[in-house]
C-alpha cells in the first residue's frame, strides 16, 4: 500500500497538485482507515486530504482514474504463483488440446510466461505486467523517447529471453503451438506498450511541464504566439507564487523582530531567568511602495500585459503597489487589475489606452500633473517600455524630477541593448536618471528583475 501511494503522490505532483510531506502523511492515514477495496471511498479520501482547490480536485480525480485503472502489482509469492500457473495449465482446454495435438515438448514443460500466454488469462497477464513494471521502475520514465527502453525492461522482467528460446525449440517440434505463442506474444507486446504509455502520461507530466516552462521562460515575450498566451499567463502566476514564498517568510520574521536577550533576562528575573516572557528588538521600517509605469502601445503591449500581471500578484510581498498604463496619455489601472480577472482587466486597459502611438513626454506630463505628490523617499518607480517616443519631446526633465523624489528609478526595456539609441529611441537620455536599467525581454529576465526589486525590501 505504501509503495503504491508513493507512486500516486509522484503522479499527482506531475499533474500539478502540490503534495507536501505533511499532506502525504495525512493521506496515508486516511487510506489506512478506508482501505483499498472500495475505490470510490478511496478516491474521495485522497481528494479530501490532498486537493486544496477546485482545479486541483479535477486534476487529482483524472490522475486517480488513470493511476488505478491498472491492476496492482502482485506480491512475490513463488509457491502460490507456481501452483496458480500449474492450475491454469491443467484447467486450460486450449493448453491440453495443444499438448495432445502436437509431438515434442508439452505445454507443462514451458516456462511461466509461455503457460500464462497460452492459458489466455487476462487478469493474470495484466497483474504480471504491473509487477514487471514495478520491477523495471516505470515510475522513473520521463521522456517519450524512453518508451522502447522501458518496454524492453518490462518484457525482460517477465521472462522474454526464456520465451524466445522456447519459441525456437517449438518452431522445430510443434509449429502450430509456436504460431499460437507468437500471436500471444505480439498481443503481450501491445499490452506492455499501452502500460508504458500510461506510465508516461502519469509520471512524465512534471518533466514535460518543466521543459515546456523552461522554453517559455526564455522565449521573447513580444513574440509569444496566441496559442501560448494562456501558458505564459500560468507561468507568470507560478513565478509570482514562487517570489511570494521566497520573500514572505523573511518579512514575517522582521515584523516580529530579533530576540532582545538583555530585556528578556531582566523581565524574567522573578522566575530564575526562565524566559516565560520574551522581548524583541524591532527596527522601524517605512512602508515600501512601488509605482509601475507601463507602456501599452502596440510595440510592447504584450510584454506589459505579463508585467502588470506579475506586479499585482506580488501584493502580499510589497504593501503598496500602484500601476499606470500609457500610450499617448497615462491613466491609473490599479483598481482595474485588482478587481477583475487578468483577461477582463487587460481588455479594459487596452480599450482605454492600448495599442496607440507611444508619447512618453505627454505621459510623463500627465503623471507629474496628477500623481507626482505620491512619490516619497521610500518609493521605487519602475518603468517598462522601449523608450521610443516617435520623435516627440521625451520630457527627460520630468523623469529627472521623478528620480530625485523617489528612492529608485528602475527602467526595464523589452528591446535588445543594440537597439537602444537608434531611430526614435530615447533610452540613452532616460538612462542618465535611472538607478537601474535592464533588458527585460523574457519571463526569466522579468522574474530576475522583479526579484531583485522586491529583495531590497526584505
């Protein structure tokens, strides 16, 4: 039971269900109470102990149905297996007829695999395949190119080499029986291939997902195909969750502070120094703020989409995040992003200011007029854009004043560095007033940039 459950936990993780060690222990305790006999109750017990959301319930349910559709591996019981094999051989009319009909080696002298195939006991064959799959470590399969390797391992574990030797002998002594055995062997190979394909679907999902994510992480955001947009959104959410997990715990420790040993000892003098009451050193920190200015003109609209999604997924890490979007003029979009789904929010933002011709000077004027007073020495201003202002006045003087009023000014440019300063690019002029200037064309570069920004608040 324990081995089967460990394999199921691995398959569940591959299906996208996060199974922690504590949750796996709870699941094993629940299964020990309900048992394996009633699959419906078993399924409900695993879903209740492992799934944390509706999506995870659906994924875990599909994984359960696929995992338990195969027979369970048999335990090693040599004597019982031999008795069963001889019983099948005695009771099988086809085996007896074949032995009477041909001269030479009788079926009783054949190996266990040959007798099992001739008896055509499907349940025994499937159980033997499941046991051989466990012996061949099918749960270690990761890529589709490994199908042939694991199929060969399973067949070898079932005794294929002995069966081949017996086929060579039967071909000379009993051709009709040899032909029947070859037909059964072909069916066995097909069943093993199906088992390996099922194992690939169960255990290789996580590796395939990691490979696909790695490709997406390094793909230029501006050239993501339409069919990959949803996958990229899911990847950005994973990045945001990973950053939250990385930086939330240190912030909790800092809110509590560090143990003040002297004050703790003085406070507990009446109890002989036993620290019943603790005292903590707390350092006052001003609340950090992030203001993000995102160019959503036609050339960089898709990159801004992912950037805004990531920034607002980090609200648990940074206390105060405000986002603005602009093409030829600038508007605040914080409320839109927080109150609506990503798809609906981006559709509304694009309908208001998206896909226009970029005018950085006019947008900076809008920010100075309406929101310059929101900047404080604790504010980090992030600008995402290609700095192409269509040969209009870039108003670099406003950017200088923004830099002077804020803690840091970070510019993330989705264009390659070789393009900066050519054509209508004002990047060299803007870079003069920025604390950090980075290329940010892929999800990996975006994650690193945001991670570095958030790390300064810890």
